[in-house]
C-alpha cells in the first residue's frame, strides 16, 4: 500500500503537487521511479482520479511494465484502464481509432527498417540512381531526422524555427515519394507514428480536445530523452489543463545521436511558465566520495539546471585512478582485481566493467576468459559473436580452408553481390551432386563456364562469383607467401566491399560495427606480436580455443557485467570499473575532431553517468598506450580525470607501468595525426599531456596513385582515381572504372599500375 511518510521531503512535495505543470529534476540514484510510482498511486488511490484519465509515458516496454506492476501493488482499486506505455505504443493506439482522418485505415501496417529500406531502393531506382551513388541508409537517416522534429508533408514552415528544412533538397523529394509509397500501402513507419498523431491533432482540433478531456494527468519518465516531436505531442495533449509532470535529469541526457533534445528539459519553463520545479538531490546509491567527485565533474557543464547532489551514505573509499602501461595491462588489471574481489566474497553480479565503445570489450573478454571469470555482455553481444566479426572471420576461414562450405554460404552474398538464395541453392546442389566443396564448384564455374550452362546463372552472377573467387585466391597466395595476417585481413575487409558497405550506412549501429572491425584488426596485430611466425590458421585456432572457455560455470553468484556506458544508464553495482579513460577514447576522437562544445558536454554527462553507477568503489583505468585501428596510440589520460578534485582519488600504477610525468596543458595530443589540431574554442579546461618533448620524425612518403591519375587493375580494367588517402603502406584509393563502378583498394595489395 502507498506510504507517503516513507518518502523524503522533496519526494513528498512532488507526490502532493497535482495541479499545474511540474518538473521533477531527479539526480542519479535519487529514487525517481519510486517517486513517479507513488505519484500515480496517489492520484488513483487518494485523489480518486479514474485510471482511465491518467497517461504515463516512458521509453521501453520493460520500464512501462515494471512501473505498472509497482502501481498495482500500491493501489487498492483496479488499474485496468491506466495507460502506462511507450510513446510509440500510445500513438499506435490513437491511430487505430482515428487513422481514417489522415488517409489510413485502422488495419494499417507498421513498417520496420528492412521494409523502409526496400521502399527507398525502389524510389532511387525509379530516378535512375544507383545505391552506390546514394545509399538508402543516407535517405532513411534524412527522413528520421525530419520526423524527429515532428515534420509532416504539409506542416506550416513557421513551426520549424529551430530546424531548417530545405524543401528543394533532392533528399526531400525522396522523402515525399517515400511517404506517398507508405500511404499507398496503407502503412506507416516507426518514426511516423508520432508524426501522424501530431498531424491528426493539428488538423482536427476536435479530436485533440477529446484526448485533452480524457487525460487529466500526463506523466513522462526519462523526459531528458524526448525528441522534439515527442515534446510537440505532449505539449498539445496538456495544453488545456496543463497537469503535466515530467521527470528527468539533464545531467543524464546522453542520447542526442538518436534524436533526444536536451532543450526539452532546459527550456521547459518557457513552454509552461507556471511550472513548479522540485529537485530530488539526495542520492541513495553511492558513497559520499563518489557523489561529490561526480558532482564536481558535471558542474563544468553549462547545459544544466543545476542540482547539488548529496547523500547520507558513508564517505566510502577513495576512487582509484589506475594508470596502466597498455590496453592489455589494463584488461589484465581489471580481470585480476575482479578475481581478488571475488576471493574476498564479493559476488560477480555486483561488479561491472564499462567502456565507451563496444569494440573495447574484446581485450576485456580475452582476459576474463583466461581467468575463467563468468561474464555477460549487457545490451550487446560478445565480441566474437557479433555479426560483422563472424562475417569477416568466415572470409578468413575460407582462405585457410576452402572446403568450409558453411562459412562460404554465410558470406557469398555479404555484402550483396546479386547471388541470392536461389542461386546459392543451385551451387550447393551442384556441389553435393559432384561430391566437391562449394568453393570448388565456384572455381570450376569461373574457369569453365561453358560446362555449367545447366545451372542457368546470369552473366552478372558469374562475374560476381569470379570477383569473389579471385579475392580468395589472392589472399591464399599472400598466406602461402607468409604475409602478415593483418595485411590479409585488410585486403579482405576493403576488397570484399564490406568496409565501404558499412560506411555507406549512416547510422549509429553501423558506426559501431566499423569500430568493431578496427578492433579485430588490433586483435590480429597483437596476436602477430605474440608469436614468432604468425599465420591465419594459427590465429583462427587461438580464438577458437579461447572461445571454448566461454561456457564457464558460476556458483549461482551471477556474472560480471560488461557494457557500454549508454547501456549502463539506470543500473547500479557495488564495484564499477571504467576502462579507456583517455583523450580520443573518452571523450571520443570524433567529439574532439568536430570541436563541438555541446558534444563535449554530452561526453561529460556520459562520464558522470558512469561514475554514478558505482555504489561502494569506483576504479577509473587508462592506458599509456592503446592499440587503436591497428596502431598503438599515446593519447594521455582523459581531461575528465583532471576534473575530479584531488581529495577524492588515489593514483595507482600496477606493476609494469612505467613512470610518466603527466603535466597539465591547454592542448592535448590527439595521437592520431601529427598535424591534427585541438581547437582552443572547445577546450574548457586544462587537460593532461606527456611533459617530455618527443622529436617528430618527418617521413618523406608520397602517394603512389594521387587523385586524378589514370590506372589499370588486372581484373577491373582502366579507371581514374577519384579519392586517395594515406601514403606508403597506408595508401588507399577509390577508383571509378570505365563501367561506372567505384571500387576501394589498399594499394599495397591491389594489382594496380599507371595506365
């Protein structure tokens, strides 16, 4: 049952304020879910508001289900009519009732990403645009962007003062055709659910009024994660009574990459001038040391309302900043520390390791497996089980073992080469009939096409099979000549088209996949340095044997949790390890390269989220040198470490870490490029840098195939270099051939000559 007296003073005020707009700024670990559940329960149980008139919106089905279950336990009446749901589920429900007003029938279909992509591909082909010229994912990214701000086709331009939409842009024309195709199919996409309800409410005020009259109280969880479209939607529903309660924390706004707009919470008073703001500042989760240290870091941000977090919890132990010699030593330290804590009686489930990007999990997994520590990847997949890793490893397996037909079936059409399921079945049947491997069939077809006319393969498919077989044969030759496995890996990655395929997809997931593939390159290079005569077969054997340790038994204590910091939001653990706290890793090199102060503040918010997950002890680790993109980089510790006051941490160097003199400097070395400048505009404070002055080695290396030169490829013929990057062993070129096809090559592998 509901017990108001169990709440603290601020929580109680929030529960009892039920007339007019309310903004609850809920700091990390301040009991915001408890407060929101109590508030909904109070409305229903004490104020006798019908559950039918209460709307609670959140961002995941899991969160909505959990909140509903907790409300059900606290109220005495039936809550069947209570809508505690996600934004998209709520909009889908509205449209099932009202769809006819905007040209849809009630049985409309909701299209997923693959179906949306198929529509865009059809539109591009209609205009005679190749998917090599314009990626369908670029078009979908554009469409998502304008839907995130609430745009629909004939919405007045004046509503977009904060977002400029160029209606003359060719992508906007694709968007118009895309929407037309959706309507013809009586369909709507995921982002369109919210936009369609905005359109409905704006065009039909009587329908809007009906929903305004129904929902007397609207409550929104995780408000800092809303996009502009969601903001417009709730503003309309609450416009009449203004009984809106938003719960959020601007200091935990970390999802701008998927449309979240921090202005929704920063400018809330402008939209609802009569708002009362209540701050939940008492933290129930972490030690005083962790809370005060995290508060000192986040106070450097300008995009915040301002909260003074405090706790009655014990002072606790100092934060440990751990300086490791290398990324391998960092992973080794974390694994050994987890083992020590476990021996002291700490359950594995109370320990977690955070990292900025998914790719960083690879080394950590290696060492946890080595030490037989059970772990789970939260919100993700183990490194060697990720699709892109399995794809490229399948290529490598075929190079090593051409008889591996299972691996060949996996990637024969990855990336797409026009070799569909029907063609693959023909090839597999031929292999069975002749008692040979799938790759042997493909090789025979390329060498003797006239003998395989009965398969009825098109010239395009035969050509694709030839290019594929040629790549495998070239890699096998390199392997036989004892080329470095990392060099063969690079050739597969670029010559297969896999890298360019992922790069053309402009979304967060594909960017993460690219980073994982770069981390795989680092893994192969580290393997090379650990053996006298590295080979592809030895590398495959090593990772296969390592993976066999994945099935580790735990004594019913749960597993250590590994996750990105984005996945950690809302979770808590007794012991937390933050790995990779270095410049260009955390904050990320893209943030520093773009010089965007807003993006830098989001990185700091992410660091704050990571710190405030820890309850008892926090370890923040960085490496003096880290293998990134196949090369060791010396980035120096993250600027965020310098923002933690000295009194809250101890600086620790595990055995083997050399003595470095880190000094404070207004400019940080990027470690990526000698000529890369860190722009002073977004440098909001001193950062760490190696004090010693290292002499720069000037290399007189020129590009072999600069942009504009005419070249000849032994397989593809004559073409022109349209882009050239790097030099010497690192030179890569994009060539447009006479048939109009663009191909990217690593020069050190490609059979190229000046034409």
